[in-house]
C-alpha cells in the first residue's frame, strides 16, 4: 500500500507509517510538499481545513491514500488558557476523506499569550526549549511531557482515528 503524506516532517511521516501498518501490510509512506491553505498558526476549524487541504494536495492516482496532518489551537473555555492544541488527521482516497483527532493538551499561558499576539507555537516552543527544529523531532508535546509522549505518537493516534471508517468499511458504508 502506498500512502502520500502532505508533509516531509519526519515525525509526521513516522506517525502515519505506524498507524497504517497496524491495519495494512507492506505500507510505503512518501512525503509530499503541500500547502495547507490556512494560516501558519491555525485556530479551530481552520486546523481541520488545513489537514483536508494537505491530504487532497498530496493525493495522486499513484497512491492508495493520502494523509494530511495539521495541529492547531481550539477554543476551550474551561481550560487554564482558553485553548487546547489538537492534531487533526485527514485520510483521503481521491473521493472520500475521513477525519481524526489526537489527544488535546494545553500550552503554558505565556505561550498561548504570544500565539494570540500573532506568533507561531513552533517558534515560541523552540525558544522556550532551546531545541532547534523541535517540530521535526519530538515536538512541543515531547518537551512538555519529558518525552513520555512525542509528536509521532500524536500523529499516529490522530491518523488511527481517521482510519476507523476505512478499517470498518461495512459499518461506515464506504
């Protein structure tokens, strides 16, 4: 099975490969440069559209599926900062797309304040952690959880959730 991913980020590619390999044999994952079509720091539904755009942008008839993964902040009024970060995955077969979310978590209040001021989470977290290219490694979640959960894990879970209809086609009528 050939899967295109709308990113060349190693953490995303590994997460996608791990998710697909749970259900399909001989999985080959290919990173494809795509544009999310949304702002560099998406909020709310914009995050979902970014994942969809990445999946659709990566798809061609050379692949069985394509996947888009986008992280963004979603408003959550009962949290410390008012926002949770979720990774959203879209799995697309050229006709139908399905969505899944990874676990949500909260950034420190100063990080959210800077993001609301127009900065990107990735840049802020690189400065805070002192780790260059943090998003291509264990990610902000790795830094915040002392590497007990890493970005690859969030991607794997989000993609697994998006695969549910594909591994249960009869139930979902696809």
